[in-house]
C-alpha cells in the first residue's frame, strides 16, 4: 500500500542501507551497475522498502518526455490547488509540493539526460478532449505525449479500445516496488493485464479517496459530547451509529418555515455515495476469480448487497439527509457546490461525505472541522473500507505502441521512486496532515483510510450501466439488478475478450 503507518519507519530503515542502482533480471537477480550509474548513485536517496528494485539509470540523449494530465477542478470552485501530477507550478503561490515536484523533475532530467514537460488538459469535459487526444495520437502514430494521467472511467475505455500499453509488459517497470499502490496493482488488472495504476508519482489519487468530514464547532453547539475519533479507533464507527447521530439535527435554521438547501443539515451527500457506503461494507461491484477474470459480485451474494442498500437508501431518503444530485436541486448547474458543499462551508452541515480533494476549499472556514473514515456498513466487519473515486482520482497510463517504451519505463520508475522520497512526505505529512486537517486525530484517521483503500473495476468500466442500479434512491433495486445484469455480463465478456486479444 502507498501509505501504511510503517512507511516512514521503513524509509528511515532504508536510509541506513547501501544503494545499488540496478534493475532486476528475469531470474530475480540484480544486474551489475554500469560505471555511469555508479557515478550518480550517491545522488539517489533510499526508498521506503529495502526490497525495492532500484530503476536503471539510462542516458536518454536529450529525449523529451511529454506528460498529458487531466485538469481536475477546471472551471469549478470546490476543487482548488491542483497543479498537476509531476507537473508543478512556478507561480508566486507555488506550494511546498510544487517545490518538491520541481526537485524531482530536475533530478531525473539531469541523471537521465532528458527533458520532462507537461500540460494540464482543461478542455471541455463533456466532450472528453483528453481521451480524444490520446485516441488521435495512437491511431495516427504521432505520440505527442508519453505519460497520461487521467481518471479510471476514461482510462478503462482507452484500455478496451487498445489505446494503452499493458504495464506488465514494460520490463523496466517494477510494479511490486513500494512506490506503487499494491492494492491498485492487484485489483485493477484483468487477466493479468494492467493498463493504469497509481502510487507515489500521483497525489490526486490520495485526494480522490473518500471520507466523512464533520464540523467540530457545530457538533459542540449541538451538545454532542462523543469523541468521534475514539469511536473510529474502537471500530464502532458504523452506519447505524451515524444514522443515530443525525436524528434531530436537520432543521429550519433561517426561520422561513421550510427546510431547504439554505438550512441546517445532519448529513450532506450525493447518489455516488450509495456505492461508497456499499463498498464500506466490503462489497465490491466486481470481484475476480483465480484467473484474474472479473465477475459480477451481486450474483454471488445478493442478500448482503440488498441488506446494505436497504439501510443506505433508507437513510438517504430520510429527512436528515441532503442529497446534492438526488433531483431536488436540479435548478443548479452544479448542485454539489450549491448545496452540500456550500452548507458545510457555511457551518450548517454536521457531516459531509466527499473526497479529500474538498478539504482545500474549507481551509478558510471559521468552524473547526475533522476527518473520519467511511463508516462500517455492518457492525461485525473486521475493518473499514475506502473507495477511490472513478472521476476524481488520477492514474498513470502509457499510450500503446509508444517507441522506446523501456526507456520511458525506467524514467517513470525513477520519477515514482524520487516522488516517494520528496513529494509524498510534503503532500501527505505536511499538506494533508498539517495544512488541510487541523488536529493529530484527523491525521491518524488519514493513516487508517489510506491503509484500507480498495479499488473496484465496477465503477471504472461500468459494464452495461450496472452502476446505475446503485445510484437510484428507491428500494426496487432487486429488479434493477435483474434487468441490468444480462447486458452487464455481455459487455464485460466483450471487454475481457478485447483485452485478452491485445498483444
């Protein structure tokens, strides 16, 4: 995993070990370092795991490596501060993360004798201009970009259409290294092929992790004495408990005789979070068999899913919950920013289920806020489960048929390793823990959340529009699944066949 609690301890341990710049041979042994690699080895810091395979240092002869990165938050107000993956800002307001990303790029550019450039794609999201750029360059063979950072819902379509490289075929990539998220490596593959992944080279994958924010000041005004953090530590932070806490909180705060988006709310959410809470019960949309092939989970355990949906949808349809995109607020172009996000920012919402990306927009709040894990859907769960958004999270991919891909793989490994050393501490330990959150307990919750992240092929591929069965807030879900599963299975089989045919 990318951020286990022991990460920093392993980093300190690794700093005491000698460095050997080498790549692993097919038999698992390390090849000898060249004289050139030995000359630069002193400048390469150690990594977070003594078993990591160090990337080979290669002279790329001045090659330019171009990065195409989706511009999350473009045109909106609730997602702020994103400057890119690997790409950095040089403006006056550049953050410590930008400083460290620049240090990574400068180091790798010098040692690999290459130039690393990148752009943020802020084009029309409705027409998905980034995906079109990737498709055009692969089909035309122009290859204007070497590395793609995009969301899983579009990368999955690129993979199925043969526009992406199977990362498992790039020998210079060692995806078992600690700078790659091992849950993503394991759970995002299909039939042994992996087309996109995340790790320390990304920051927006962390920000795409879902959580529950709570307003400490409102909690105090409501007279709630419970220590939510201790409840989470004890494993008792459950959906049932959250529902009890929400009772009686929502009300007519402005005295106009109605309860609407301008009043006080117990819980703010969106229809996507039905799935988030389903996964919070350890229930994937798609699981995989022993051959790494996907199957639809609800066919194997419908009773578990339906019990979860009963509880979640019943809660979402209660008077205590404001659902941004549930249909009631369709008059707003962006119902999220106009309702649940606005209510939380103005101190009128006790709990808000959202991505960590929203934290930055709440830095100037007068009220104190805290971070909690996604509650357990079932009280007898052994652990918490956290989803990574299909749309608000970044993954790395390589266009298919790219020339000199092994050279590129070595550079990507080096960027990821160096990012683990410089960017991750700045991002995770300085920004998330001590800039975006305001107390040590919330920082502890972040550790818990990152250690329990789970990746699901269901929302990424959405075969047969199966995810719509989760996002509809009525209790007729059994018939919805029954009607959608045949098309979903057919689409899944076609996708798997297409992926397996990729050479």
